[in-house]
C-alpha cells in the first residue's frame, strides 16, 4: 500500500501545471481544465503528504485567477445590491484553463462550491504548515465578497446538474470556506459582518430544510441522499453527531455496493461506483472509530487501479443502468483515467489510516 500511496503523490506532482494548476485528468478530452473543487482537495492531499511546494503553487495559482477577476466580482456584487437579476452566464467559471483563462468550450459553469472549498483548503494548508495568508488577502476578499452575496443561491451541484436547486453539499462547501476565513481574522468589519450573516444563513438552511428525518438531503426540498454530502461530515464538520451518523448510514446503505454511487438514478457512464466517494466514506469511518471498515474502502480503491497504477473516476462493474455506458463512451471515450481527484482521496484516506509514503 505504501508504494501505491507514494505513486499517487508522484502522479499528481507529475501532472501539475508549471503555473500551479492541477488538471482534473490529463487524458480525458474535457477534463484538461482545473476545477477549484477538485483542485482544492488535490492540494489538500499534497499538503497532508508534506508536498508543501505543490500545494503552495496551486493556492498561488488560485489567488492569481481570482484576484484577476476582482473587478468583475465587484460589478456582480454591485448589481446584486441594486436588486438586478443577474444572468448566470456572468458568474465566475467553474473550471479554468491551466494557464488561468476562462476557456472557450461550453460547460455547466455556475457552481459556487469550488470557491468555498478553496478558502477552506487554503486556511487548512497554512495552519498545517505555518504559512502566511497575507499574500492571498486580495483573492480572499474577492472570494468572500462573491460568496457572501451569492452563497445561498441556486446553482449547479458538484456533478454539474440541476442548476435550479440549492444543493446541500454546495451550501456546506461555501459554509466551510466562510467559517475558515472568519476564524483566520483577516477581514475588515463590514466583510466580517457580511460573511458571518451568510454563514449563519447557510447553517440554518443546512440544519433546517437541508436535513430530513435526521439526515442531510441532496437539495432543499429533496428527500434523497447524495455521496457528496459526506464532505459536510468529514472534513467540514458542519452538522451534529446525530445528523452526521444519520447521513453516513444513508450513504452506506443506499449508495454503497462495493464502492459508492453518486446518487440513485445516476446515468453518467451508467452510474457506476466512484472512487472519491468510496474513499470519502472511509475517511469518515476512520474519523469515527471504524478503522476496519475504512481499511476495506482503501483496499477497494487500490484494487481499481489499472496496470499503470492509474485510478479512474468510476468503475462500471456494478452500474445502475449499463445501457448508458455506450452513450457516454461514444461521446467522450472511456471513463476518465487517471482522475487526479481519485488519487488525492486515496492519499488522504491512506494517511488518515496511518499509512506512510
């Protein structure tokens, strides 16, 4: 296992762009971009693995990307304060080219979770290694202004679907980012007030309509569960132990076969088992005294590697609807392999269980 963990760290490092961005996948045709969500968790894995230069480079890249759009964010915030209806196409992109551009391919582009996740990962990284947040202050302020204004609005979810809903995993990602920044005491009085108010609103939504029968749900008004909700438990820690346990049990019983599905009814490549979510389940199990189960998840993820040691996005051995595999393969080719996010969660779980590099 030690060799596989070290190989995953090296694979991530090898594919990091010279400017600091991590491509979602270096081989999949539409994943040659950097998502703030994927990238932030990849950077968190590298930070945990002691690859501080890699994580620093990613956070520096994010800061440059966001700071460069500060004027645009100021215009969006001003328009919102005037009560204007804002076209979602004006909002910040979900993914960027590796050199920090917007890209010219159409995508499901209005997603808020990555910006909150970046704030969380940045603060965690600097605390872990004794870094300084001052160089990031301008980008942090721009991100806080953006999230304090729009953080509770409907947008696409982690899976780039259902833009009409407010997704609990997204609300949790934004809340985690704002909470992290507030704890770092970087903001002026007005921004502290705005961020505190938005954080309180997000917590109310998560604990109120975002929780049904003792479990988090996929979106406000839904009764179903989603694998991405695991982040609200571990590492974000946004819910009570009772809600965390209820959510964990629903994911474990409703979405797990050997690996973990994103949600019931998923048809992307037939709706297979996702490696990041299986590792995430193990991450929460490791944090809650279920080390034996967590090791089973780690072993399962490791077993999905190709002969080259590459971990895919999902596997299709037990898909929900195999009829869709051919459709997606014809559109974009085989499942994304390697997926750097899969390697990152594998590393995080392994380190959580005490594996060494």
